[in-house]
DNA sequence: CATTCTTCCATAACGGTGTTATACATGGCC
DNA sequence: GGCCATGTATAACACCGTTATGGAAGAATG
C-alpha cells in the first residue's frame, strides 16, 4: 500500500484527537504538531478547518458504510434490519464524537459542516456518503416488504421512520438520558425496534422472534 | 414587574443571538455590547461562557415546558400524545439552535453543557428542567395505558421510546434530511407516530382516527 | 454620621485560536 | 538552463475567552 500522504495523515490525526479529547481538541496547531508539519498544510489541503471537518465526516461515513455492509444478511429481513440497527448503534456509541460530527451535530471550534448555523440547509444533501448508509436501510426494508413482513409502501419513507427511531435513541443514550450505558437498550432500544416493526405491519410473534435471535432474552 | 437585571438581559441577548446567527455568534464581547456592559458581567453572573450556556439551556427548557403544558388535554389520550408531539416539533423547529443547545448537541464556541466531550455523562441528569418535559410525556402515556389504548407497562420506558422517535425525527428534519421543511411530516413524521402507537398496543383504526383529528388527512 | 464590607462592573492585559501574506524549497517539463 | 506549479515553514494579524486590578455604589455595622 502506498505511503499515506499528508492529507490522509491529517484526517487520521483529526479523528484520533476527536475520539480522545472531544471536538474542542481538534485544533490546527495540534494537528500540525501531531503530523509533523506546519498549520499551513491544513489550508493547502482543505482550505481551512471547515474543509478538514468535512473530510473527517466523509471518512466517518465511509467507515460507517463498510461497517453496515459487513453485517451478514440472512433469510429473515426483519432480523437483518435489527442487526443493521444494532451495528448502527455500536458504531455510534463506539465513536460518539465522530458520529456527532458526521451529522453536523457537534463540530470542532465552531466549524460545522454546512455553515455556522444549524438551520442552513443542513448536511443532508451535502454528503453523498450519508445517503449510502440510508440506502442500505432502504434495501433491507424493501426486502422485508416483499417478504410480506412489512406493509407494502414507499421503502424510503419507511426507512426514514426507522432511521429517526435509531438516530433519536442513539443520541439520547449517548447523552446519558437512559442511565448507565447498556441499560437503555433493554428498556427502550429493543422495545422501540419491536414496536415500530409491528406498527409497520409485522406480527408481534414474528417481530419478537426476530428480535430474540438478535438480542436474546 | 421588576426591571430585568443584567443577568436576565444577558441570557435574553444570548438566546436572541443564538436564533439569529447560530451558536458561533454567541460571544462574550458581543453579548456585553448588546446589553451595554463589559464582558466581566458574564463572569460575575455565570462564571464564564459555560455557565451562561447552561443558563440558556435552562430557560430554553423552561419555555419548552410551559409550551408543552399549554397543549390542551382532551378525552383521547393518544390524540393528546400526538398533540404533545406536534407542539414538541413546533418548538424545536421554531428555535432549532436553542433546541440543540438544550440537548448539549450544539454549543457556542466549544462550551458544551457538561464538559467538552460528548460522552462525559451528558446533560441527562444535570438539568432537572429536562426531566420535567419528559414527565409530561410520561403522564400522557400513563393515561393512555389506563384508558386501554396502550399496552400496560412501565410508562417511563414507553415515554422513552416516544421521546426517541420524536427527538430523532425532529433532528433529522432540522438537518434537512427530509427535503423541504414540512414535507417530512407527511411521509415520515405522522406515519412514525401512528406506527409506534400501534406497536405499543393501539389498534390501527383508533390510532389513525386520533392522528386524523390532529393532522387531518 | 462615619466606616467598613460586599457586590458589581470597567479597563486593560494575557494566552490561545483560526487565518493569511510572504518567501523559500522542491520537482517536473520544455 | 529557465520556468512554472505545488507544497510548506515562518511570522504576523485579528479575534476569542479569560483574568488581574481597581473603582463605584450601596448595605451593614459601630
């Protein structure tokens, strides 16, 4: 493999700093010192800290996508959907700061993804890598519809519902609203997965059986 | 009413700046200039920008709680739950930057609520005002259980599921993932509300009827 | 009333941040 | 050799949060 260039080393250092010390420790001077270059490298390669944060989010989504793609697909599409959600949560909780940056939720020193304001369009359309993760959800949802487990409808709309539930749950668990980590999954995470799938057309027995194969209990 | 003191004026100015120019425009110097005092006022009253951000989040939750409390309660607890969710969304979308600060999701110039890192416990336990909003959800959920609309169980656990769904949906809509604002409600927001309630024990007909009274269609 | 103490704020400075202007080094190309 | 493009080091600039210092105003105390 080719020797990593300065650009890649800067992104790696940023991700490392992000996971170690949070968003505030991702600073141009610290990055440059870690990589062994001057702060100018940030500007020749990314045009500024904002561009570097975008690159961080992009590689975060890349790893996220491959992680989701590695989840084995079986014969039960609802079980696959649950496993996908589980991998989603594991990734988000494994690197919560990176996950926050990916969704423009948190950002080093005021360098958000799309403008400084939360409402400026948002990173929704700006990162095609983000759409890819959504596409994986959509595919499994579509399979579940064809298998007769979920009511037939627009897979994108249903995937949006699933995404909302996972995203919200994960963020609240990261923020500590469900007490000690792990406990939230039993009383909120698993139930919301089962209940949403039931509302989407699955039977209670089938949903619980699929969940049991993923989370036990 | 008493003349507002410097402390209240600082918080108001911060909330105003937050909604106008986003988190990055909430700066000690700008706050002081707006109120007509020096930056020292921030330190005598709040100990620093971090304390001011916490005060902002606190008053944000206060307004949030009264807003939710103003939602009229009727005879149909599921309808009430939908109306609560609708008011929740309206508040979050009405002041998305404030909402983000309330949940420690975004913060001016690296001044998060509980430490600089996303994972440092989170603001979950630190803001009792946040628990009050959750309590309002829990009460309505409990009423829906006693009315036979939702399966009997732990109201707090069920409220946690409802909260996850709303929180996730609202954040994704703010981030622009559902296209133009408003459209997301039709294809994702309303369906997830109905489907989650069905999964929690309500019948499809009853859930759709309650939703129809809130959102029409 | 005089004195002291407390509270609050203005001024000015300090350290640290992202950013930028400038100059230099390097390597490919004609 | 001459030339240009690319990437980087240095040093400075503007801005930010923060803090040390001192002063003003009022309450508390004798």
